[in-house]
C-alpha cells in the first residue's frame, strides 16, 4: 500500500481543497492557510504512519443536517455530501493498513424522521449501493469487502446482498455499513438467537417437559446458561474484532445506540467537525490521539485477560 | 432541600479546602486562588440551580491509583481517599434534587488485579457498607436508599443486603453502587433471565416437543420473541430510569464496560480530574454542560418516541 500512498493522498488533498474552496466559497486569500494546514497534515501523516495502527476503526457519522443548515442548503443536500468525508476516511484507513472500518450511517431511530427525508435517504443509499457494483468503483479499486449490519428493508436488502456478493472476494479492507441498526435491537436479536439455540439443544434431546423444566432451573448446567460468547456469535458484528478507535463527529458525546456492546474498551474520540467537514486532518488527529493512549489501553486489556 | 443548601455547601467547601490544603500541602499563599475559585463555584451553583436538573447521574470513578502515584502514596491509599469526592458528588446531587445517583466503583475486570489489592478493596467496601448502617451516617442524614448492582461475593452480598434493608425506607435519593459489575455480564444475565422466562411460558403450556419446536421457529409469535422490555426487566438497573448524565473522571474516553445498555442516549461528560480530585466545581461544570445540551437531547429523544 505504501507505493500508492503518495498519489492517493495527493488526489485526496486536491479533492478536499477543491470541495472546500469551490462548494463552500473559500477564496484565494485563504490559500496560504489551506497550504499551511495541508503541510501540517502531511507532517502528522509522517508521524502517524510509523506508530501503531488501529485494526478496526468505527465512525458515527453525525452532523449532516446541521452542516446543511449552517451552509443554507436543503437538509437532504447535507446527506448528499457525506461521500467526500467517507472517501477521505476510507483512503486514510486503506493507506494506514486498517483492516476493518465500520460506519454508522442510518440507525433504526432515524426512521422516525419525516417520511420524505427517510425516503430520500433510502433512495440515496440504494444509488450508492448500485455504485459499489460498478467495476471502477473505489470499493473495487481498493479491494474493499462490503458488509451491511442491521435490519434492512426488503428492497435495500436485495441490493445490499448483491453488493456483498460482488465484493466478497476483496480482502484489503472490510467496510461494514450500519443501516437500520441500533445496539439495543442487535443485542435483543442476539439474545433471541442464543435463546433459540438453547431451545433446540434442550428439545433436541427428546426429554420430557418435566425434565426440561428441571434443567432450566439448574442454571449452572453447561448447556443451559447463555454465555457472552453465545451472544457475540449472534451479533451483526460476529467474526469482526471490536473497534480499537470509535470516532463520533459533530462534538456529540453520546453513542446514540451505536456499537454499545462492541465499544466497552475502545478509545472514543469526539471530533467537533460535522461529518461533511470531517477531513483527512481530523482523521489523522484521531489516530494520533489513539496512538498516544494505546500503550495504556493495552496494559489495561492485558490485566483483564 | 433549599434551606439546607447553604450550610451543607459551606461545610463541603470547608471539607474540600481542608483536604486540599492539609493533605496535599497547599500553603497559605494559595488562599487567594482557592477563594476566587470557590467564589466562582458559588456563582456557577447559582446558575445551575435555576436550570433543568438531571434526574439520574452516573459516575465512573476512575483515577484512584493514578492519584496515589502522582502524590507518592501507596496505591491502596488512592482507594481510601475516594470518599471525599463521593461525599461532594452526593451532596451536590442531593442539593440539586437529583433522584438517582449510580456510582461505578469496582468492575468484574478489577478482580483481575493483584490479589492483595482486591482483598484490600473488598475489606474497604465491607467497612464502608458497615458505616452505612450507623444511625448518623450521611446515608441516613440525607435519606439515601442504597442498592448494589453486580454479582456480589457471598460475604459482601450479606453485608450489602443488610445495608439495602436498613435504607429501604429512605426516599430522597437512590444511590446504586456497581460492585463486581460489567455491562456484558449484566446483558448476558438479562438474556438468560428472559430466555428462562420464554422456556417457562412455552413449557407451561403442556405442548408436545414437536409443537414447541414449531413455535420456536415462528419468530413472529408474540410470546416467542425476546423484546427490549424483556431484557430491561432482567437488568440490574430494572425500575431505574436511564442516566441523563454520565460522568467519567481521569480524562478517559471509554465506558470500560459500565452501563453500556443504559447510556445509549445520555450525555457523556469526560472530566480530566482524577476521581480523588473530583470536587464540587467539577460536578457543577458537568451539570452546566448537561443543561446546555439538554434541549437538543430532548428534541432528539422526542423524535424517537
């Protein structure tokens, strides 16, 4: 990946600069500021690249509507411009060798928004999934395997499955997209899965109803008690390591029902940037801060094993 | 509670000042600084008291050992001096009319520390629980009902139950103390509880083994599916509202397996103070910041109902 680094990063700088200058109307006078910032950004990159990298980065993408209001755009336009930040984050992760990236895009709670906004978001998601399937998409260019986490609606599920199948052989980065997701829903679903498994073990043994009940009350029985690993096996994120770094944008210090089970020991980084403003420099800053606390986290985690 | 406010707060100022000047060796020269700080603290109190108050405040008490190292004390002494911060927090909550206070004192993971430290902590906890039972304790003075959350060891459980019974009639504040607690353990235990309940419903109906299995596969059946409310009923925190404000001390931005299920939408405040340094001013600052975001959080939560 190192050889690709320079060109990919340069194009990313160009993209973000073009976006910021063009779309948001920053003039030529701010060029000096932008160039200084990018120089610093490159310096941080050179520091970050030699430090320990997170294996799994999760991002709660928050602040699209606030960004739209701030720049007098329609709320739906706030959602449209999320892609540049996502590209920047994915590129950065790819360049650093991060293996898993999880993005929290659209929670179950978001479905309680206005129906036209929900419909717009679903259409946008459908369009983006279709883009993934194109040969020259960033997903295929970077060798990204795409998975979806959540209770997907039928039409989105069908498109999502096509995208998952089409990218199943990619193995550079695993990109998990949370759609119609909430942690309480995921945990409850996992409890249901583990419970059904218990039912099957119990009933498969052809015991009488009385004998089954007796076993139910013997909570110490190896086959009877639901264990942490049983729940983990039924989570949407089964098979994926826990995030090392969880980034939440727009300065909100809440997890908003995202990845609660998975983030008990990960480093939570709160970025004040709204998601569409979340650029490479914010990402690098988050990784730099993660690298600073990593030895301490590792020491803590070792004690727990 | 208002009438008590002045005297309690004054004694608390005196306590914290005495502690800081005496134990930590601050001299007379720092008096001006301390008095200015306390004056500002009183000003913030007068602002905070007129704003909306959180109903439930949870605190992850972190940094005792780091405090001990910082002040060249033995590690166990770091744990001994947690009480002053706890008193300050409890007094502040009591004065503000906060109904529920949850403190995360000792997680299951802490049991993996050195055995002498674990033994010391258990002895200290036992001693503190015994203190609760004394007539003139702060718990009885403020009318605090004490509950314990977690998988308590037999000797601690017996003492804890005595303390819970002795304070069962107090109704000003509910103080929940997490001991031998972890969220993954709580959730797994709740899944087990909900699953056993499903077993009982199914087997109580005297169905044949085949009919039971058929029902197990019909996941839509009303009695068959574990719901969020089923898990909630089996959590340690059942019956207690979710925290509005969760404070974590020592600048750590992790939940460390505490209250994951309960904190999906609450305001998370990270304080840089180590727990033994966490004074009234830190608590007031946290509440002030909560008050600032409360209207936004309420708007968000309304949309989710």
